[in-house]
């Protein structure tokens, strides 16, 4: 068991996602940066679908009531075990009573904490991912107790890795969306020649970008969307759907982010810049 002393800004339990229910309006959910989450599980030789803790902007303070092993990947948030700094992207042991805490955010925006065997919160619709309309909670709370398996002995095959610096990447690879052809030459030039700033309106549902690329009046029926779908509003604003994004939408779907680019975008925060690079099918 792990007890939450302080939850941090916004920490949730997530796995790789909730699949097979989009026809019922249920989003995929799951880890925003699934590459970092997979690395955390891989270090511990966990199953890829084992649940991790997704930590946003500021980290929690956690007390281990059960001995275990853990790893931390993604954004660098100055982790410490019993107030002693520890490295991310390594395997660490926590004994009963040990306290894991986080400090200053150095880079990125989302960090991932994995424990040996995964977090054992309740599974709903074949996933442990927190999503308020489906699960009892949308984030961890103070004094919450999270079940885990106990591991007093474990010898990892790999104790530490050197991570990719994906938080430093700013180019998002994209494919043409279904309504790509409505874009004018001027809009295309703005879309691929300029950088865009992450707006304050960014969360697990969607990221909005500050700059406009020109108004559009294309009428369409509400149609299917995916994580990574880039929508264009009538005013010319770009909205990029993320893991908790709705399953349908009525705005033109002009681009679709490549899977890795969804992870890159999830590590961006308000004021960061990104650009688009069009891939050919």
C-alpha cells in the first residue's frame, strides 16, 4: 500500500488506455506520454498495461506502507527518497515507511512513477485509467491509499537507462486529416512555416494553440475523432485532442498527430512552442 501525504498539482493513475468503447462515447484515456510510461514499466519488467502514476507539473509526497521497487521517467521533477535526491530513469528500492517526494520542475511537464507489479486500483471497462465519468476519481487525493504488491527482493536486469530528450523536441509530425483539403494556400503557409504557442487552455482533453491561421466556414456533420486529431475552429484556432478528448466533433479535422508526437506535445506547457511537419502516407 502507498499512502498519499500530498497529491501534487494533478496526479492520476493511468495505463495504456481503455479500448473498444469509443462507439459508446468513452475516450481512450491512458497515459498522455505513453513512451515515458512504457519505459518506467520496462525498467521494472512490468507488463506494458500495468498502471502507473501520471504526475503533472508538481509531484506528490507518498509514503510506502509496503516495501517495493519503483522507477520514474518523463519530466524531471527532482525526486527524492527520504529527502535524498535520486535519479530518474533508474530502479530504486523503497522500504516500509520510506517517503518519496518531488521538488522543482526542471524540464517537461508530466512524470511517470511505476512500481513493481503496477498500481492495483480498480479496473473499469478493462482499464485502471482514472476518468471521472467512468471511475470513482479523476485524480489522487490527500490521505488516499493506493494498493500495490509487496516486493522485498528483486534484481533488475537493467538498473538505469539514458532517456531520449523528447521534452526538448518541438516539431510535431502530422498526417493529413479528412478535411485537410479545405485549407487555403495562405492557411497552409501559416500552418507549416510558423511556430505555435501552447495556450493556457491545455489539459488531458485537449491542447489549444494561441496563433490563428485564418477563419473558415466549412460545414460538416459531427464526425469521429481520435487522440491527436487537430481541429480548426471557425475563427481559425487550432485545437489538438488528447487522451481524454471526445470521440466525435463538429470542427474540420485538418491534421492527425503521429503517435510519438502526442507524447511530445504532452510534455509541453503554457508558453512552450511547437511546429508541424507533414508526413506522407
